[in-house]
C-alpha cells in the first residue's frame, strides 16, 4: 500500500490530536492509501494465498460446521479471490499505517462489515464530541474532504476488532 499525501488530511490529523479537559490525550489520524501494491505487499499477498490453501486443507479434515468457519468471512466466501483480496487490502493497510506491528496473523472474524457509512460517521462524530473536539469535523470539513478523496457513497466500510496481541493501542491507558 502506498501512502498518499493529502494536504487536507494532514490538517485534519493535526486537529485529531488534542488533550481533553481531563488528563486524556487523543491521538487520531486520517490517512489515505493507494491499493497499488508495492514489493512488500506482493510478498504479503503470496503469503496469504499460501496460508489460505493450508487452511483449506485443514478444513477438509474438520466437521462441516468447523470447516465453514474457515470459509465464511465478513468479505464473502474466502473461496473467492475477491473476498481474500479485501482481507489482504485491509491487513496491508494496517501494516502500512502501523509499521511497528505485524498484522499477518489477523483472522477475518476480527473485522465487521459496516453496512451503513452514515452510522459509522455518526459514531466518530459522537466520539469526538464526547472527547470535547468537533473542530476536525466542523472547521476542517472532515467528512467533505474524506468524501472528495474516497467517495463515501461507493465505499465499503469495515471495523477492526483486534485481540490484545494485534492492537496497536493495547498499551495501558489507551482506548
């Protein structure tokens, strides 16, 4: 994944880093990445394809219910390459965004497909409002800038629910 420099996103990122009226510090980022693969991504994709083949062989030896858990995902059936590619893009983006972490071991069930982009936007707005900062949304036109760059009406949105090992914010004091 190639990081894309979007000037407006840099300004919004600055607004997403603030201290609350209490003793909390909020560290937020708004970044854009291209789906064009770089060399490391190609290796990662090959790793995922090999791992999927191994998982399929393992699933063949399990009960039907257990084997289904190896195939069903929030992205669609993992037997379809387009479903595996969505998982790959999400993990490659996490790896690019958090280079000190390795997300290769993430399981598909750690993601949830969010069917309503507006509901996700409202959740983010509510979180920022509760933390005491709406300037990123209002003064910096956050959602208008996001829409101008990724076309929210055409976007598929996924939430990541990491376990403690895969959580870059899993340290004490982080939420």
